[in-house]
C-alpha cells in the first residue's frame, strides 16, 4: 500500500514544479521532500521523475501515480465532507419489527421515500428476540418491540399500544367458545402462540378458559404476514394478530373479529442502542410511526 503522505508530497511537487517551494508549502525540508519521492518510487518499482536541475519532467508512470494521488485525495475529502453532513433526506433507514407492523408501516415508509429518492428503506420482519439481536449487532439501527427490553443496553421509548384481535372465518359469527377454537385449530405464525396466550389471559371471556395451548391443533404455519389470514378466510382455522394487520389485510371484510370482554393490548416500544444517537433522517420516520400509532389507537 502506498503511503498517503508520500502521495501528498508527490502531488504537491507536481503542481508546484519546484522542490524548494514544495518544501515550503508542506512545511518540510527539501531533503525531506526528496526522501518522500525516493520512497514512493521504491514502492512503485518505477521512476516517477526525470530531474532537470531544480525542475523535472514526469515519466509515464509518474503521470499515472499523479492521477491516482489526485483521485485518492478527492475521495478522502468527499468522505470527510460526508462525515460532517447529517442529511435528513438521504441515506438508509434500517428497521426491524414484527411482520404485522411491517405490513402496516412499510407502505407509509415507502410513501415518504418516494418524496425523497435519496432515502433507502430497509425492513426486517422478525420476532422480539431477533429484533433485540439485530439492533444489538447494528444490523438494524432501531426496532419496534412489544416486550420491555433491557434499558441498560437500549434507549427505550414507549410509543403506545396495539390491540390484539382473535380472527375467525366469517361463518363463525356466533358466540366463540373454547370448543369453537379447539375444533377450528390454529393458523400458526411466528407470534401466534404468544399473541394467543396473552389474548386468552386478558380477554376476560369465561367461555375461552378451557383452551389449551398444549393440545390445540395447529392446522398450518406461514411466516408471510400478508398470507396469514388467507387460510382463515377459507375456514382453515383461526389466528390472533394486531388490529393494524387485520385492517390492512385485503381479506378484512371476509373475516369475523371476536369482541372480547376486555380489550387486549400490547405495548409498543421503539428501541435503539444506548449512547448511539440516531442520524437525523430517522426522526421523520419515528414521527411517522408515532402518528400512525396514535391514529390507530384513536380509531
């Protein structure tokens, strides 16, 4: 690898075309300039200059190295300029969240990206634990989770709540009981058993007390959020999803959503690594999430 200091000295010498003035420009001694050029020639295994008294001419190799030195210094300056700029309308946005939230929020993020083409939205749909890992390992700069994380490791912001819905085929609009769910079976997805366990525990519907998560039949499994409700529409089981995912589904009008005695809600938290401030471009997306959650809660 060529020493950047030698390249800088060589570039300056070519542009000044005088050893003494080059030394003055770089606050060096003239022997120091000569030494840098000699070391650069040794590293390149080629002569770069043809001396003519106090002046010189460049060899063909010298012209090539000069162009390289110019490009390298320009790239370094561009990098430094970029590091000093925190542009709110350019750069990547990396977010990890549940598949349900991804289905709901992704179109909103893309709408914002379409207004600012220099932004790049990158979503990763994952369960809570994987989201913690992704943010911890810098694969995603921030995440949305429904479990309280370690506040010694993450900066945590409570965004609001999202309602959980027990969703059945439309034909099952009559009272829903433990027997109904046992007969239908579960349409499983990465968060299904967690959501169902929470729903059964907090809905306060006595007729659902006898549902056993251990013996409940799992009819099918799908990790593509847009397809989870497809088998439910066709009578192949029931499932539990956040209201945002149910409402944004193209199958929404073809489903029956159970009304519990007590509304079941999951708290939603935004997390990012502690002591690592997010770039300014993230703030508009965080604001968008907050507004979306508030609107969903109000309706």
